[in-house]
């Protein structure tokens, strides 16, 4: 492997993490993807790769057992890296640009029912949220369900816009306007609504936020809306663990991920409003085909209701079989 290539990759990843605020998980995945590409062609520098090499690399990874979703992510990482590298290396074309990603089978996202979402957020059978940690958690989960945010978007929120040398907010809440400004995938900014329950939970959290703030906070910590136990911006992993712990405490019989609340937001909104374009804008989907997955969820909900309610929908049981002697 070329030491120069490795150094360039690290420079690019640093820009993604520090400059563009990509999540640590995404940065680590992109590092593995670029290292895999280097391993495929140890005697060729990345700047010298052609489209044929990219296709060969995908073929080798597929032969090693990589699934379509991970291959698509690897191709995206390579394409983004070469787009960044091209102006510096005077590359005539991006070698990954013309390569199509493998088709990814569309699996239906797991959404909570309305009753399950209510039980989770109302903390059924649990005492009210009193501690700073509990108030923070309820604010996070209410925002996830109220606004349909991605996990990375949630942890990237600031409680107010901050701009100073070395730091500039890109996502923050505006309680007076009942909305949050969020920079999502592709560095696109969108405004999402905050429902009354989310606003109430955020106000309760902001009154105690200072109790978790570290004594000597840096700019990122001072701006961060949600803080971890160590007093700095909360990590995605902590959000995952806290949500799953609450789901177990209220007795929900499934594993719940923060993305489950995003899926639930979209599914429940479509069931009520039937406005696919509006849901696309709220979720920040570049392609409406991504949003259309939720119409299948909505159809499943309607189909289940049909099966339960329509007298001719149910399968015949032994008791339903007509008696020929009658």
C-alpha cells in the first residue's frame, strides 16, 4: 500500500469528520472501504485506478461474501473520495462515477404501532422523568418521533446557533418557531416541525442541561443540545442503549432502534395525511422512491385491518365449514 495514498485517505476522512461532521461510524466504515480498495491493487496507486479496476474490486469483494448493501456503501465511499481527490490530482474523470451499485433488496423498515409509540413515550407504568438523564432521554425520543430525524441528525443538533473560530453550527432547534433546522445527507438543510410534546420535553431538558455540562467545555460541547454523562455531546451509541433500555422497562416485546422512531414517524404520518411528497421533504429523502417504501408499510396496516374486519376476508376454520346435512 502506498503511504501517500494512506495519508491522503486520512486527510479526507478528517475533513469528513471534523469539517462536514460525518458520524464516527460512517468515517470508520469509509476507512475500511478505502483500505479494501487499496488491498485489491497493492501495486497501483489510487490516482492511477480506472473504471475497470473499480469493477474488479467490487467483484472481488462480492466473491469474499460482501452483501449488496455493503458493496453499495463501498462504491459510494470510493466515488466520494475520488470526487474530493480529482481537483488535487488533476484526474480527468472519477473512475467510480460510471459504475452502478448492485441492486439492494428493499426490506420493509420496522415501525412501531401507534399504541406502542404512545406506550414508549408516555412511559407507561413508569414514574415521571425527574432526573437530568431521564429528561434528556425523553427530549431525544420525543424529537426523534416528532420530527423523523436520523440518529446522526439528532446528536448533531445544537441548542442554539453558535459561530466562533473553529466552530459553526449547522443544525439547531428554534423553539419559538416550533421547528429544527437540520443538515442531513448530502449537506442539505431542511426545516422539520417540533410537536408540542417534543417542545415540552425540550424545555424540561434545557432547564437541567447545565447539570450535565462539563466544567471546561469546548465550543462543540457548549453548542450541543444533548449531552452525555461525561458532559460532552452525546454519542449515537448512548442514544441507542438508552432507547432500548426504556423499551424494555415499558415492556415492549421487540428490539427498538432510534431509526424505529423515524420509521414510525413516516408510517404514522402517511396513514393520516396520505401526502407522500410532504413526508419525503420531512425525511430529507433525495429520491421519492425511498419514501415509497413507507406506502408498503401503510398498505400492510390497511391489509391487517381488512383481515380483521371484513367478513369475507378471514380464512375458513373447521367451525366455519358448512354442514352439508343442514
